[in-house]
């Protein structure tokens, strides 16, 4: 019997499993979200939630414990200054795991692990035009007309004309 087994073994030796989870957590701190298998995502979520709890504590001991996993002072600083303050009023659930489709090669279920509140430093960058004019991006009638749009339409290629002809024949 396997009593008091705290984590999944992920079919890996202990040292390899710990290195894998540490690297997943580093990627999560660095990028804000990671894509991996569902089993690995659940284990990385447990470890990341523990790190954010240490970040909320903010003591020197907590920084040393976080450095033991992250192995990079810049990542520890980002955790304690950017990520953990976002969750000061939250008692838990700092990350979420979203299931994705099954992987084509081996059939493993994939998932995305992401923070439930993403800091501005980790949010994807958007174009200033789209952010300034959201209605123009959604409504093509009000969108500005470019020179390419005013020119005559390009004639269809040979095969595109055949496709249209075939569609018309099938309908009649």
C-alpha cells in the first residue's frame, strides 16, 4: 500500500521529477503561463501555489526557500515584487489549470497552467492601434480604407474559378 503519497510520480526518478517540476515553475514565473501535460500541470500548480504563499509571507526564510526551487535571484525578485502582491487578499487558488485537447503523438491530455490574475509585466502585448480603436477593428464598415482595398479586385486564378463552377453545378 502507498500511504501518505503526496505527489504523483510521473513515471520519473525522484531527481528527474523534481528538476522537471522546478523548470515548469520557472517557466510559469517567467512567462505567466505554460503548456504541458495535465498530470505535470497539476503537480506544477501545487508547487507554484506554495511559492506564491511564500511570496506573500515575504520573509528572508521564504526567499531562501523560493530560491531553492527557482535557482535565480531575478525570478525570486519577480515572484516577491510582481506576482505575490497581486494575491495578498486571496487565501489560495493562485493558478488555474485549463484542459486542452489530446496530444497527437502519444495521446496525453495537454493543459495550460496560468496565474488566475496575470501581472501587467506578463500580459501579452497588444498593438496600440487596436487598443485605441476597438470599434474600428470589430466593424469593417467603419474601418479606415487602405490603398489596396480601393484598387480593382484581383482576378481569380484558374483553379479558384473551377471550384466556383463545381459548387454551382452541385447546387443545381
